[in-house]
C-alpha cells in the first residue's frame, strides 16, 4: 500500500519573482531518508479553449524562450493570489485576445508536473465568444492573436502540431466536449 512521506525539514533555497525552490528532507515509508527532494513552487495557472459563434478557435502565438520556440497556444496565464480561477481565465482571455464569453465552463484541473512542481492548472472552455475590445497585454507580452477554423484546428491537433504539452489534453477535451471528436 502506497503511503505518504513524512516531511522532516523544508528550506527555501531560492526565491525570485513568482518562483521559489525548496529543498526538503523526507522520511520514506521504508525508513530511508531522501535528502534533498527539490520542489519548484510556481503559481497556479489557467488556460481557455475559446470558441467563437462561428466555431472558430482563438489562439495566441508567442515566443517561449526556455524552449526557444514560437508556440501556438491557448490564451491564459498565472492566477493571481486569492483570485478565483474562472475570474482569472476570463480576465486573461480578454487581455490577451480581446474576446469575452458568458459561457465559460471548467474542463478539468490537473497537477501539470507533480514530481517537481507544486502548482495546479485549470483548463476551461469558453463558447460563443465575441470580440469586445482591443488586447491589453502585460509589459513583457508579445502576442499575436490567431483564429483557426474548426477543421484547421482538428487537422493540427491530430497531426501533433501543438507544442505546449500541458495544453494538448485540454484541446482534446474541448474537441470532445464540442462533439468534434467522438469517443467510442
């Protein structure tokens, strides 16, 4: 039977901006001590699969420096401390794309990288989205809003052309929710 580990000590060894790294000492169920176990604390985040009234999907294209790629992604971002995830996703959608929706629904919540990171990711679908305003990007955001047809999106999804690994499951879940992909 799998048991939780006992925390013996925890020390923050690095902290800057929105990231903290902890080294922990843990007593394992078999009596061994694992030291250090390294944990990265980063904020919870949210992303949204935005579908317009015409069944077009709204994406954002941006450069991702850590991977050195230009990535086509779902709009979203970090959830501010104390902010409800659904409020965060509506805010991020409007800021990054200019689109709004009165029909936003949670697809699922996951731990994106549980062996290393302590955060959670919230994935939503927004249906019948309408363009309402210009984008309002953060100081360091450089984003291009991309609109794909349902068929172009499905072709790219099924050909594994999306590179943001944490978001691909949400894309499949949204396609199933929209009944664009049928699960037998």
